């Protein structure tokens, strides 16, 4: 019944997403395949609903992609997420995302894939674009999930009944999951009518899917024994991305300004917008505000924060990471702001950090944390290219220096990358990704892909060889609903 309620809710969201008069909306009890999947407007409404589902798991994507790494520690507002920072995981922890929201997103995609082919459109290009976005979404969602939990239940048909033969399934091996991901990517690429971006760059596009393709093949090349064949496919996909309207912005800090969403460096984001019903995104967890502000901090910091009547401060960048940035790296101040308190003699004591990438919108004295969640941007692609080239024993110098040149500006000559041995190059690429993509939900997955988790995460160094820790446990709430699903090894 829980799954049926979820389906009905999703369909209602989709139906209301179309440009329709709310008075014409049918009661939930009669929104069925017989009354809904009829027109182009229905399909476009369903597409909007699919992106709402993606936004609903944006916090989970962010958590899964970064919070187990060496980047964060508990903040001034308590230890609510220390189980993640300390890698003390179990199926009972409330802060561990479960996979139900991801399957809701997949179900939205499956509905589109099933029913849109039977709808008559004013334009075949629009129809194909909607189908391409659904295949893209399904591929991306399964990619997030399999990196997190390994083997997965594969659902390629929408769940429209509560029968056990439909709802109760066993997990398929991870190799089969990746086969579906790659198949969906290729299907999407054949369907996109052109290489253009939608306004705001918050919907799947050919360039975004080629970026996903490169990401997937680098993962399978390194983690699934795909080797040179997969690295070569990753490079080919990146070459296609480079044909799109993408470029590095001259100023790193401009990437994350609320007024600069959808800029030319952006490839795919999860959109947050004022007055569209979106709640605060995960960057809220990086801020202290108003009552949490100590009196003895500098005026510039007080002006930066601006009071809004509450605070979180749950996520603080560790000194291990902060101290790796040089002061002439423009990405430091554009990524986080260090807050210090001062004693009577002016001696500073570190207090906390604020994320400068997710400041959101300040309106009427209130800060709304509605910055977009960036899934892919061009600098990420450039460093993926460096990684693929190095894996193929090619020279990654051009790509690394392209990113560094913007980062260091006038001081670039002090930071020019010079090619070394293959492992040294990989180490440099991984560190560059830390500096470039901090706060963007990439670090944990980067560490896993490069095989550096047990070397670079301090609380995991003594646990080398316990490879089950590379996956998350499956939430007990999921296990209670999925009788054929067993807990991941090592978490029983």
C-alpha cells in the first residue's frame, strides 16, 4: 500500500506540473493510465514530476557522495552526523539515506518510458527529448545507487500494482546494473535531437549524458575491470561534451552565485528556486546564523552571515582539508569562510566554517538556501579527462594546468603541473579534484574510484582490507519492506 500511495502521489505531482487549470484536476482516486497518459501536456507534466523526485533525493546524493570522506567533521551544533564522519555505520542510523526516494525517481522515469511512446506529439523532437531525459534519469539514479549499495533490485517497468510478483524482488548483481546503466545512456544519446541545453541547464541534455557516460566508464574501468576499453570510451564521451556550449568561467567564485545559475560552466544541476515550493537544500547544514554567532568575531564575518533567526553548523571542513589549500588559491575563499573568535588580546581561535558555494538568496533579511546542487560542470569534465588520459598512459598536463590557471590567476606560474610517474599524476589529479569540487558531493566517490579511501580518510586507515566499508549498509526500514533483500556483508 505504501508503494501504491507513492505512485498516486507522483502521478498527482506530474499532473499538476502540466500547465492546467487546477479546477480541472481529477480526484486522486481516478488518476489512472486511462485518464492521464493521453497528451503531450500529460507527458510534460510527468517530466516535471520526475525532476521533483530528483530534487527530493538531492540531499541524499550530497550525503552519499561526500560526507564519509575526510572533508567534514561535526560542527558547533552537536554531533548529529558523526556516524557518517566517523564511518560508524549500521542499518539503524537515521542519517543514512535509504533507497526508497531513488526508486521513486526511477519509477517516474519508467512511467515515461512506458507511456510516452504511445502519445501523439506536435513534434517528434520534443517526444524524443522527453524519452531521452527519462533514460538519462534512470541511468544516473542507478549509478548513484549502485556506487552506494552495490547489487540492486532492477526495475525497468513502473510499479503500478501491489502484487508480490511485481513489488518483491531480489537484488541483481552489480554487473547487470551497470549493463542497464550503459544501455540507458546509449539509448538517451540516440534520442536527444540536438546538443542544446534547456534554460537553466537543470534538465538532462546530450552533453550531460556524455558527462555521465565518462563518469560511468571511468568507474567501471577502475572498479569493474573494464580497463583501457572503458577509459577510451570515457575520453570519446568527453570529446562530445567539448562540442557543446561549455567553457570555464574566468572567475571561480562566480560559479556559485545565485544570480548566475545556468552559466556556461554548468552542465547539469538540480534546480532550487524561490517560490517554487522547494525547501532549503543541504547547504543549510554548513551555516551558523543569528543566535549561534559569537559576539567576539570580526565585523566582516558578521556582515557576511547576516541574521535570519536560526542556525545549523552541523558540517565543518576539517583542518586536514583546510590546510591543504594555499592562500593564493582563489578556490579557498570561494569555497569556505573560516570563522575565528578573538580573545581580549586579539588572539584567534578557530570556530567553524561556512560554505561559500551554497549561500543561496538573501531576501528581506532572510537567507533562503536555494542554491542549485551541481551534478556536473565543465571543470569536473576536464579533470575526468585528465584521469582517463593518465589511465591510458597519456599526458594529463594540459587538463590539470587548465584548471590550475584559473585557480591561481596571477600566481599560476608557481603552481604549474609537471608530469611525473603514473601514480604521482593520479595523486595530483585526485588532490586537484578535492580543491576544485569541495562541497559538490564528489569526494567519497572519487576516493573509492581512485582506490584511496583507506589511505586518505583518517578514521579508515586502521581498517584497510575491510572493503565492505566502501558500500553503505541498507537501511533496516528498507529491509523490513523487502523480504528478498539481504543486508550488505559486514553490516549484519
